[in-house]
């Protein structure tokens, strides 16, 4: 049986000279293939964990629990959205449970905290949520099946300059993903001749959007660009409606998280007409997406599948396809190498794992919030095809 040694713990260095790293040995094909799934199932970011886990289960429901002669097992761990917990859980999964892959990772700080563990133990790490573009640089063992902030933001920025939006105010959270989104929007918007009237950064904890939105209304830009996590995004949309920005002619545009499918119905009419870009919409018109949504509900009947749900589904799909490619025998960097360049159909559309960035090259869809029957949906109306991790169409 393969044995991994990983030499640093929270209490200090172990006896490196005495133990050392041992080269991984190939497991017998009949041994189970274990995926350690580390996501927040409790706390403020529990919806992310719930989505990823249900999406992963949906994939296994569709394709069974055996691939290339290996029975696949998911070992779920709840990190509560706390980076220190995530690192400890990753260590325990690798050392005690002997997992083949660690996966999940709901937030950028969590992914960055665990990356050294993946490198030291030579364990493939599949990110299914955290979207800061540079995270994949933290370890050569990282691949990602969600998307990047730059990739998603490039779509709405290009749409804005092509649709007569001349002036904008940006509003983002005061942390790394917000800065990355702000930078990407500015790049494409300014290159297209647009003008930024003000750049607003709001605190992550309990932000009060009212004074910021009043400033935006007073400046009268053509549009307000917003990137926020789903929960605060829903709160902002409500206040956007209450403050009368739409009536003042200020278009709400942004990163797709502000119109997250999982809580879009809670936004009500305030979300109507918002234009966002993202790699997935629950309303995406394909037979595979309809099948995915139906199966997703079996594992999470209280919510609607969103971009994290489909990333969980495709995280398992990436693992399965790599095992098929390697006939079930690849481990460590060999498994990562087997993932590179893989192309397959996702509920979001066609994807390819870029060998350079280890992120998906994928379509970015332009969506408008509309009422479909009794529900609100992100209805796709345009697409930028084959966008890579840094926001470039290939």
C-alpha cells in the first residue's frame, strides 16, 4: 500500500532525517480510491459546502461508485469555513485515512492554507469553490473545477463597453477576490473607453450598503458594477431596489455571485433586469443540465443547484476521467498530469482543463434576471466562448 509522509504539523517539524519522504508506490487496482472532501457544512459559508457535496454525490449517482476497477469513496469533513481547521483536516485525511485526493475548499484563505500540505505529501488537490485566480500557483498539485474571478468578470466588463455603458462605479469586498474582480473589470472597461467614477470597497463583516448606494445614486453613473459573495450580494440587491437606483437609470451589473441561483428567489423583483456573467446558470438549456438539476435535488432538496454545485459535479468528473485515462493506476503528480488537457461535457457546457493554468477553459455566459413561471432565473442571452483563467478567450 502506498504510504505518504508529510513532515510538518501544527506543533513543529518532525524528525525529517529519520523519516524522510518515500516515493509513492502504485496501489493495487482493487483498492478503493478515496476522496477527502473538505468543505464548510456549518457556519456562514455552509451553503457552499452543501452545494459542492450534493454536486459530487449527483455525479456518482449518474456514473456509479466504481471507475477503472477502483471503488470510489468520499470522506466528508466539515471545516466550518476556518482555514486552521481545513489544514488540520487535510493532514488527518492524508495521514490517517490515506486519501488519494483532497478536494472542496470553499474560500481562498482555506485553499492557500492547505496548499503546502498538498505539496509536501504529493497529494492532488481539486479546488471546487475558491475562485481567486492565483490560488493554483500555490501548489503544482492543485487543479480547479469552479472558475476564476478574472475569468468570470471579463465577460461582464466586455459586455458593458459593447452596450453603451460609458461610466461606472465599482463596489467590491475589501479582500483578495474583491481586488481581483475590481482589477479585471477596470482592465476591460477602461480599455474599451469606459470611465470609472469611483472604486468602493466594503468590509466583509456585516456591511451596511445604504451609504455606499446613496453615493452611487448621487454620482449618477450609467452602471454599478458589483462583486460580492452570494449572501451579501442578495442584501445589496434588495437595497439597490429600495434606494431607487434602477429608477434613476443606474444599471446593476456584476459577477454572477450577486445573483446566485441558490438564493435568487429571495431577492424578488429587486433583482429583475440585473446583468451578470458567470460560467453556469441553473437555467442553462441542455439535457445534461436538466438531468443534473433533477439528481442534485435528490441530495439537497431545499436549495437550487448553483455554480458551486456544478463545480462539485465536475470535480468528481475530472477525477473519474483521469482515472479512466490512467487505467486506475495514477497517483500524486501522475494523476494531476492525467487531468491536464482533459475535455468533457459539463452541465455548464464544454470544458477543458488548461494544462498551463490547471483551471477550466470554459464558456462565460451573459445572463439577465427574469421571471420564469413563478421563479426568478439567470436567463442566458449571450456567451463568450473558451475563456481561460486570466479572462482571455482562446
